[in-house]
């Protein structure tokens, strides 16, 4: 009798990190599967204590991409021997809470912010996707502060280029809502003032409604024809997309 192999856990437990997840296991339109333990998304890895960085090495990671703004990086960044570090800021500016009105739909507000990233930070987006497509850089993790928005944009575009369905992409994105709740529990003990501020923020800052990523992908395709069309416009040829698929996809068997 043949026993099916045990699949890896999607969520990776590490101290002070709450949204570290494996992007493997999702089926694609051509019948393949995103390979496990090659591509990860995360929240603030700078919170890892030096003794806990071994958890990243245990995943086989070679490369870290930090998507936060320069001022966020100045307050702390992951500095670990054996891990190549790259900084590519995707957020043009901090979001202004006062610009969000209660009558606004959180998902629509978020999608508009994500489209701004792809329009105003196209060179950074291209650099990030080139790194992800480089087999020699993997296994790789990309992260921002909460692992929800900037990280969600990169994850959505990457998974779409790999052929993952919008349903699975939206479900993966939505997992960040529970991760934010886990961070808030931790922050109430360690950073109570910050936790109180975040708790008072409107929905777009603390939730990941799946419709946000659906809107984003739909609008990106409406403007550029496809996600492939967008990456072509920002300077990534078919060869880069093929490299991405070659090392991040595996036969379902």
C-alpha cells in the first residue's frame, strides 16, 4: 500500500513573526503545482532575535527581499549571515488615515493603493520579480511590515504569472487577516501603545478582504491586457516569466 507524502505546513511558526507562509501547493491552470519550500511571504522579519534566525536557515532560505519604505528599514532590518538581503520599497508614501472615509469600501480602497504601487514603483516591482525568477536566489522570502499589502501585491502577481487561479490567490491573501490578529495579541503585551493605535485604525489597515486582490488583478488586466502584459511593459520579457515557472512549478504527481 502506497502512503501519500505528508504535505508541508503553509504557516511557519517563528517567534515574533506572525505571517510567514509558504506559497507552495497551489494548483495551476496547466495542471502543475507551485513547489513547496521555494517561495515564502512574511511580515516583519526584523523582529526575529538573532537566536531565532536559525528558523529561516532551516527552511533553506538564501534570499530576503524587504519591501518596506526606507524609514521603516532605518528602524530595523534583518541582518543574518548567509542570507542575501535586498531592499526594494513598493509603497510610494504612507497611507493617510484621514483620506479614508467610512463610506468607502475597504476592498476598493486597498485595490487602488495596490494599483498605485504597480504604477509608481514599477522599477522596484520589476527588480523583485527578477529576483523571484532567479533560481539561484531561491529559496526566497519577501516581506513588508504586516505581510499583507506590499507582500500581498507581490504574491498575487507571482501566483498569477504561475497560473494559479484568482480564487486561490484571493484565499491566500485573506489569510493575512488572522495573522494580523495574532500580531495584535503579541503587540498588546509588548507594544501596548502601538497595539492601541492599530486597533483604532479603519478596516484597510488591519484586514485583507479577498475582494481587494480580485479588484486589483481585474483592474491590472483591464489596463494591460494581462498580468503578463503588465510585466512586459515594465521590462520583463517572456524569458523571465519562463524562468519563474521553470523553478517554481512542479508536476502535480
